[in-house]
């Protein structure tokens, strides 16, 4: 349904994954939130099966110090020497960890009537189902909070990223500020998901939970709480056969981004995971790479999916293991994203207890 103002969904309950730019995720580069001046583009022309030209990315995010290690050091000091900082950050998930996360969707709709961006409840249910499939075994369960979800007809917010002649991608700009100030739950334990048309083939972005603390690696310091949440292109939400006429059913082609794993990936950032290719081949050990030991180093993001007969991708020959192209924190198509590693699950659990619990 669509109204000309914000509408809180009230009927029924639903339970149930990346910020990609046509194959690329977009957790934000840490730019000053108040200005629409940030350009974040990388040319992947030399990478096999990469999109042509320079496209918006988040790879320029540099982690000088792992914020979670800073928090672990604080916990170690609080223990009066009983535990070391390294011992505080687990490498195996806690099998007893059990957290239910409310998911509130904030649909931004272009026009009243049959304008773009209006998603049916069945599609939003399918999206939460995709989240639960991706996070199975991690201790996280996601539940569609229909009562807390909203629909807002706002053409200016609908086109959240400019499609100008020059490639430009603004995070923390005026549109995001206005949208989130109005709609954010400002509750760190609630997953606010904003759906809109992002432009420039961008699929989404998220802010890290550490960005709201003094441990953030941003030079601008902690962000306002209303920035928290995930932004995705509405067309990455799965379509549903049983409800073909409800809402705008346009999705990306089969085998690309139609399974809902854009949100799976972005929620990984929302739980303090970095990309598997963070830091490239040098991203191993200490405050390097994705801070995860059981994801092999990867020189550059993977695009598309491996085809039958392809050799396993291995861009860091001096590091053991093939590229983790099936990991939700790479840039592969939804159809070949299948896993989080045990240490990724452990990091997400620790991040939840540290920042969101």
C-alpha cells in the first residue's frame, strides 16, 4: 500500500543480506557526514569479470586499528590483568549465543499510486527469510517488525544517489541525513533498513557499529546515532511468485542480485565485518585485512560467479587457501554467496555484545 505521507505498517507479523555497485558492496568510506563532497571511486578495469570503468566502492576505507581490539583492551584492563586483550576476542562462535534482531523497513517511494519503490509485505518477508538463511548457525535471528516499519512518499529521497555525468557517491550527505533523522529508530539493537533507488547501479551501504563510538577509525569522530542502519536498492529485495502484482516487481536478472543477499552482506558490516579482500594480499595478521584468520587473503574483490571448469581463484599465491568467493563479504553474485566462517560469526557475536547488546 502507498500513502502520501509516512505510513506505519500495522497488519500482521513477518519473520524471516552488501552494498554492491553492479557487483560491488558499499559500506561507507568515512567521510565527513555533513558535506556532499566525497567521491569514492575505484577503477577495477584490470580485474577479471569486473564492471567497466570507475564505479563507486568502499574499498578506500582504511582500518588503522581494529576498533574491536580497542574495546577488548578496555575489557582486559577492567579485568585487572586476569585476561589479555587477545583472549577477549573469540575466534570460535559461542553455541549458546542467541539474539533476535527486529528488522524495520523504511520504504522510500517515488510517487503516490504505482510509483517505484513500493514493496509488498510478502517481498519484505522474503527478504527477512533470506537474512535468516544467510545467518543460520551464527546465533542471530531476524524478525520483521511490521509495526515499526514505514512507507514514505518522497521523490527527493527516492533517488538517493545522483546519476550525473560524473561518477559521484555521497555518503552522509543531505538526503541521507534528512531521511534518517525522520525515520531512524535510534535504537542500536534494531536493524533499520532503508529501501530506495540508489542510482549508478549501487546496491547499498552500511555504517559500522564502531562508527558511533570513540573507537571509530573515522577522523571525524563518532557519528550521530540516527545514521545507524543499512541502505539498499529496493530492486535487490526478492520478488515472490505468489504475489506478482503487489508493488514494483523489477529485480536484477536471475543469477545476479535477486536473492536478497545485498542485505546479508550489508548487515555483516552493520555487525563490524570487513570485506574479505580488505587490505589485499598484505591484509594478514594484526590490524590488517578483515581481522579474520579463517578467510584467506584476497587481492581484489571477486565479481560474478565461477563457471563450470574455471580454476579456483587465487589472487594471493603466498597465502594459503583460494579466494573466499562464496563468502557473503565478497562481491560475488547472490547465487554463489553461501557462507560466513566460524571466526566471522564469533566477531559478529562479540561486536553485538560490545556495541549493540
